């Protein structure tokens, strides 16, 4: 159970590799040995698919030597050598070679696994411009008149093929060769529609200035457009430099994201690896229903592919952790420059949305409750920028801090300092008298002097604040700005119908807590609001997150700590992202979380990323995931079904019933809680 859980193949991943061997021109025997060495190295690392460069068994730069039978025969013998070796190598190998078929010569990719040739794919587009003269030696795939070839004593599929690794879910791969991906509609586009989740390009691709960057764009965009993984190789050390040079660049991308890249101009051969999330790719495709529409529209092209099924030996019975980096904060980029861009964009989306809402309703004032805590702080900052953009004074923001029975002196002081810095109309309303009257009307024990701090005691305070805000908005011709965030909605950590749940417009509803933290820090550091003393924002960031509804031991500290009840927000936002965005099982979410959080040094996170150096055991991850699953699927949907309007800010999703998440309010959490039980209880 333990080993199975910690093995990436148990969670919809497959390890793939791109290998660039050192070669010798027109020496297939040497090239076969270097190919086998790298194949064995990759398989030892747990890779089940290893791709090699275009014409790698012969070398790409043979020119008219391809017309020599001696070279063609030697290439076949090299293939036989690789074929024999494949009986002991537990991986599918894709090698490039010249192949004579019915009086024509083709530039081919050959798939070998388990001592069998599984199929042969000829190159479709032959470059015949600049330094390329391939049409001088080869025929293109459309010149072939057969769909089967006899090769080394085996009857082998030939042509447009999709290879199905039948014992690994969602693992279908397609091969194209070099120029094929440089054309307007690559063959891999249709192969993806035919079900290929992994696209492989055997390339030679000599190097010139700027070409490396273009390869990046090409491979990344094709993987994104096809919602696939894309493996790309180019020839390296040993190819002829008569008129060109080679850099041996290898790339692996997944849905537009670079997973691995080789060192360019490396000495000798090299291999790169990536753990491809096949389940994620499949889910992206069925989530984006236009993918299915594309399949229907291009059905004639899709039907041209023959599916070739075979199995490979999957590494089992041992721990095989992920090689790919898993972001601890999926909503917050670790890279400082990207994080700054993310914060700037999210903030501007929120501001623009509020500007539009006020403009369209011809309302010039807003009412907001300011607690001195994180969420209301950020909402106030959004309101301030919106007023600036509308050309209205910030005094049109009617901000109220409303201390209750448990408000700490720290947050009350922070609320006043913040409102002063923003320049809004700041007021304080003590809600305790109205709360006491409500508790008396309810016959609550607190009205008789008994310290009973139950849910009613808490909700009376929250309700009184909301009642004041809505009546103040009505009285002043304003709208109430909501402050509750995405994390609170996901966990149901809000009181139904009150301020952290209900408003006229909520600018924070699709922003998770971990991102709000960095948005507030970004406003402080960027000086976008020209605050005279932005350090008040830093003090707020250092404040313990608490609803402040139950009195603490002293006026300076809260009696409640939110994360003691619902778990660390950094873990719960991680859970939210993978449950909401991809619908992964609890076991997979826990596996990803463990991969991200098991080592405080993993990832080398910058100091500026709050919480980055924390560490969680699998037992802690499982416990907090259980809290998330039960609250998200069982107890909280009725609150999300009636949330106010709010802008969606990121592709990670929102919980608006009009947007990303439509769910019944009375469903069960049984299947998710059962899935939780599949996770080991170990403390590793």
C-alpha cells in the first residue's frame, strides 16, 4: 500500500525521456550502442518511453550517403541491435533511421518495445530550402502506397499511427519528425484529436542564432493547442559540421508548460526526463468541450490514424516519487517577477470590475466594513483604486469598523490606521449594545451575564455588522462591498447571509487567501496607492487570522485562530486548486501535496513567499484534506449557491453558481471520504 501510493504511476503520471546520444556520421553500429546505453539509463530511472533524434541510427547529416546500400544495410543491422536490446529494457524506444520501402526511401521513426517493432512512421513534410535538401534523398509520407511493411522478419504497421500503451491509462502517443511541426497544421494536431496525449518529435534541427527560442515557442504552443505533452529532440555531438552546427537541444512541455530542457552544446550524450500528468491532459480535454467539437469537425483526418496497442513494463512495487516540481502555492507564482505580474493583473481585474459595476449602476459611493484583518484590507485597497480611476474622491468610500465583544485592540488600531492612510470616510460603530439587545430578545444566557460563547453568540455579532452595512448603504445611496474570499467560500468558513458571505458586490470572491496575502504585500511594495505609511499593511499581514467573535485571554490577542479550526490556508488552497480545477481524487491530491510539502528545502522558494519553508507530513496532509473534503462537498454548497456577483480573476476557477461551479446543495461527500481512506496513515 505504501509503495503503491508513493509511485507516480498510481496517480495518472508517466515518466518519459528524450535522449540525445553522441553519434558518428554513417556509423550505425556505434550509434546503436550509444542509443542502447541511454535507453538503459532512462529505463533505470523509471521512464517508459524514450525518444531519440531524427535519423539517429545513421546520423542526420549523411547527405547523399543515404543512397548507398551499405549505409542502409548497416542501419537495418543497427535497428536489429536495438531490437534485441529492447527485450531487456522495460520501455518503448523511438529511434530514427532511413528505410527503403517499395523502391522509395523514407525518413522514419521506428517504435521498438519488448523485442517487437510496434510500428513505423515516415516523415510527412520534407524541407527543401536554405540548408535543407531532404527531397533530394527522401519521399514524403503521402508518397507511400502501403500501410504495412516487412521489417526484420516482422509484419509492421506503417504510416499514420497512434500508439496506445494499453496498460497505462490515457497514454497514447504520436510521432512526427522535425519539419512536421513547423508547418501551419502539423500532423500532431490531428493525432491529438485522434486521442494522442503525448506527441513526440524526432528532430535533427541544426542550430542558428535565435532558433532555440523559436523551438521553445513552437513546442510550447503545440502542446498547449493540443492539450498534450510534447517531446522534442535535436541532434547533438558528432553530426557533421561541414556547413552547419548542432546544439542537441531537447525539450519536454505539457499543455504549454516547460517541464524539462537539456543543456545545449553538451559534451557527449544526455537524457532529460519529465513526469507527464496524463490524467490532467485528459481532464483538460473533456472540460474544454470545444475539443470534442474539433474531433467531429475533422473526423475524416482523425479516421486516417491506425491505433497500435501494446504494453510496456511499468515500474511497480517500489516508491517512485515525482521528478517534476509541484508548486506549493498553485495560485501564487514562486518566481518574484511572475508573482509581481500576477498580483498586478489580479488587482487590476478586481478594480476594473468594481469600476464597471459602479459606472453601470450610476452609484458613486460604496460601504465597506473594515476589521483590521486581511480580506477587508484588500477589499478596501481595491475600492480606493476604483475611486481613483473613476475620478471620485476616496471619501466616497464609507468605511466602518465595528468592534464587538472580542475585537482585539490590535485589529481595531489597524483598522483606524488603514482607513486614515487610504483617505476614506472613516467611522466606528460599537455593535455591542445592539448585540446585547438581540441576545436579550433571544433569551440567550449571555444577556444574564453568563459567558456562553456559542454559535448564536458569534452569529449575532456577524449579523449585526451586516445589518448595519446594508442599512448604511441604503441610507447613503451606496452599495455594500463584500470582503469574503475564495478559500472561505470553499470551506464554508462564513456565516450565511452576513458580511463575509453576502453583499451587493464582492471583489474578493474568486481570490484565494494565499493570493490575497501577496496582493496586500504587493500594494504596499508597489506604492500603487501612494500611501504615506504603507507599513500598516505589513502589520496587518503579520496579524493572526481570526473571526474575533469569542473573547481572548487579553484585549491584545484573539480567542480564536481560524486555522486551528479549518487547517492551514496554504494546504487548503492547494487542495482547493486540484479539486476544483481538475477534479482529482483525494489520493492524487495527497500525493501531489506530499510531493510539494514533504521537504522544507524542496523548491528553493524565495524568502518573500510567505509560508514557503513550511513542512507537512503525510499524516498532516491527510487530516487537513479530510477537513476540506467534508466541508467542501457536504456542508457548504448551500452558501455558495447564492453568493453575490463577483469577478472571476484566474483560471484556477471560481465558486460562483453562474460560473465554474454548479452543484447540488444536498449531495453527499461519501465517495471523497472513501477515497481519503486509500491514503496511507504514515508520517513520512
